[in-house]
């Protein structure tokens, strides 16, 4: 969350060194710039047209992704983004209350109907669930998850750091088949890079016993 372009470039280099795949440039924190409004969790209080002009410029400059708030615009407003190989994230932010499964399903359908490449929903959930879902995003089909550069300097509550995601939680190993049971009883040092990887092998025996019992 840099306040100048120079600071932003330094932070981008840090993300690269840490092993991050993408950098989100939240330009509303830059002094004398525009975009994400306060009602969307950003710092901008100005005219929405100016914010859209900034996104148009991002398309022209070849950004890999641009993030459009569902309340503000439609992907078609930004021209033929495919010519620039830009993928569109259409997002919805709700920091006022938790939404029901039905509300979230309807919201996903509305965003998909815009032709978005990626659906992004930020909603209010209980504190102890925030980090869980950020760490296990890939298990539930998430396209990506966010990490901050420094602990405590976050753009959203419950955000772990990039180093925590990669080195502590090993998020690159998380996938649809990941079992989240909250305990390990076997630690192995991986020969390829020396990292310690935790497993729980007790559940395998427990599940086998249950399945055998059900079979009679």
C-alpha cells in the first residue's frame, strides 16, 4: 500500500523476491491518484468517472488483470480487453454484514453474467474463519489468494503475509484434495528444498476402520 510510485516499485521487487506470483497495485493509496472508493474498502472519495479512466489506462498499458467493482461498471465499458490480453476481475465488496449462501450464489451468478473472467467476492465473516479461507482458497476452487508484504500492514482483515502463505502454510501444496483437520502427527523434511511438511496419517486408519465397519 505504497504512497508513491517509487515505493510501489520497491514493494513489487520484494514480492518477486518472496516468490509471489502476482502483485495487486492498489493505486488509490498513491497520492494525487484515484480509483477504489471508500465504500469498496479503498481510499478514494472522488468522481467514479476518474476511477474508470485509470482502469482504461491500465488496459492500454498492458496490465494482466484489472479489477472492476460490480456497482461501478461493466467489462464492456473497457473496450476489447482481449486485444491487450487483459483479464477482467469483477468484484463485490460487503464490509457491513455476512451474506447467506443464497445471497452469495445470486451474487456469483450476477458477476458471471457480466462476462467476467474472474469472480471476486469480499464479504464479512467471523474472525477465526478469515485466515482459514485465505490459506485454503485453492481447496475450495479459489483462483488466487492474497498476502501482505508485512504483518499488520494489510488491505483486509485476517490477511497473512506472503512469506507465511508460502513458507509456513505451504499454500502451493493446497488443492481440492487437501484435508483440513487441524492436526499433524508426522513431519517430513522434503529432500528437494529442506522444507518441513506436516501430515496426519492417523485419519487414514480411522477412515479405513469406519469404511470397513460400514461394509460389515
